């Protein structure tokens, strides 16, 4: 819903921003939000300017314009309106954290998420506190700091209560399940993802349903769980994304899941074809995704009796993981290389 209405020009630009967002046209939504913010600034309404600049940053994040989102959200935190309420500052730091994580700057993402968490630690707004802790856990997990991430998960599980919206509770179970998988607590990971699945509904939010099934499939596959439930996750994500559309990264991640599934199913040739397609445009693909794809390619080539191609791809995986700040994943690939030598 529109947050404010100061003039017909402002109201029209604000309405366009929300309409575009509803239609998942995030680039256009960001542009309209920027237009509304500029109108508000010219009219001297800095509260409306701040609100619409925040909406602009949200849409830049959803459009995967990570650097632009982080820069804009950082300006909001440190700019002339930086004396905002702690809840608003926390939400802005969460945007910075998500954008930095999307750009592969995992240490900076963790710092921003921790700043958000500290701002609302003693606050009554449980929902913002949960969102801040989620962002921190995701950044810590992606950077390989799994002990810290799991400790945060245990703290987050204690915060969840009846005050929190079902969809947010589902996201909490989702992120805790992710970390459980990464910590090789496979049964706990499966249990938390089952709890998450029970809270999500394609009728209520098809976008969240698609993203959860895509991510759950990836975690199951990483734990070598290639059962019927994993295949259902893959198929649900593909079907939902076909209906609502998705970003370039969404489609790459689904292709990565299919490649991983094919590899675990023993079809190395299909896996190689799918994974090479993921790596085809390295300049436009996030280093974390490239690292996972190159690691799987190395394993697929090794399984198909091509040790030279396997080693080449594993070395590239190390480079990509290091570029994204995922040092633990880089070290795991080095261990795999040593074992294969």
C-alpha cells in the first residue's frame, strides 16, 4: 500500500512503483520510486523522500542490482536522515546485508546484518529482530563460519513465537534448516525444511514457494539426498517459476539443481551439459554460483573418466569461492583435489 501522499504527482509516481512491484517489474518499480522520492524532496517532504528511497532500494535488491542497492541503502543509513528510528535503521542495514551477500561480499554482509541485529536486540519488534538475525545467519553460513551461524540459529529458534507471522516463521525454519545441512546435521536439516514447507502455500505466495523449493532442493542435493522429495522440490520450483517468471539467477540455480540431480543419478553426461550452460556467461554470474557449478563439473568429469577436465574445473571452483569470500568451500575443494591426485 502507498505510504504517503503529498501531491497528485507524488501519488501517481508512488502508485506506479507499487503496481510495478506487484507485477514483479522491479527495475520499473525502482525507477518510479526514485521519481516519487525526487518529487517529495522538491516538495520538502523528507519523510516521504526517505520512504520512497527505501522502496527504490528494495526493488533494486529484487532486481539483483546488488551494488546499486547497497550503495543507496548505505546512503540512507549514513545520510542526513540517518537519525531515523532504530527499527528503520535496522531494516536499512538488512537491505545492505542482503545486497552485499548477493554481490558476494560476505564479510561486509555479516557486518551489516550484525549492526541491524544490535539495533533491535532489546526492541519489542520481534519481526525486525528475526529478519536481522536471518540476514546474519545467511551471511555467516555462506562465508563458511558455520559454528557461528549455528549458534545464531539456536538463538533465533528461541525468539520465534506466536507474535511472528507464519510466513516469517517459515523463513526462520528455512534458514535454520539450511545451516543444519551445511553443518552435516542432515536429519535436522530435513526436519526444519519440513516445518518450513508446512507454513508456505503456493496460493498465498507463489514467489516464496518457488524460492523455498529451489533452495531446499539445493540443500538436499548438497547433502547427497537425491530422493523423491528432492525431485518434487526441483519440479515445484520449476513449475512455479514458469508461472511467475524469475531472475537470471533463479534460472541458473534451477539449472544447477538439475545438473546436480543428474550427477547424483549417475548421468554424468547430462550433468556436464547442464553445468557447462551455467558457466557459459561467467562475467554475468555470481562467483558463488560459479564455484558450485565448477565443483560439480569437476566431480562429473572425474566420474566420466576425464581427470584433466576435472582438475581444471576444480581449480576454477577454488578461484570462484575465494572471490566470493567462501574460504571454507575453497578449502573443501582443495581437499578434494588432494584426494583425487
